C-alpha cells in the first residue's frame, strides 16, 4: 500500500510538472521575469525637421497616449519602407497581471527615432493605431 502512495505521488507530480511547463500566455517575458503584454501606442502628433536631405539620417519625435498607469511604457519601434511610404508601429508594454502601479497617465513626450530616406521626393509617414487606422504625416525630402 505504501508503494502505491509513492507511485501515485510521483505520477501526480510528473503530470503537474508537465502541465506547468506546457502552459504559455500570449505575452513576452521582460528582464525581471514578469509577463508583459504588448500593444500599439496611439500616436497623435509627430515633429520632423523642416528640411530633410536625401541619404542623411534625421530624427522624428513622437507624441501620444501610452497608458492609464505608470506600469505602461514605451517598448520599441517597428519600421517598414515601401516605395515612398514608411509604416511605423510604436509598441508599448504593460503587465498582464495586476501589480502596484503609480496612478498617473503616461504619454509619449518626444520619443525619438532616427530615419534615413535615400531618394528625393514626397514621402508618407504612417503611424499604425490599434484600431487599424493610421496617423499620417507627409514630408518632402530634397
């Protein structure tokens, strides 16, 4: 009878270990080991230089709403160029599980990214929003 309890306990622990290691959440793991979810930040304005020269890198400053508490923060940019259209995704991160957060609205206040456009002409910068729309800004490269 004692060996049956030991076998049942080992079997139970094995099943539990297999179940725990196979569970995943739709999230990414950050350096401190906490699970965080990614989302698109809502861009509402951008600032670009008045004069942009082909083949010279320039900075674009972004502004928008990041999140309702201090746990929300900017994560990264994803940029895709096609002809004279540049599509930019601005990603944020926030915990997927409740944690103690400061109660302050968080905004993107001039987050900077560097861009280089190789050809002269008029370009359309499109900043993707979570609802499938875009904030658009047209620029002229000389």
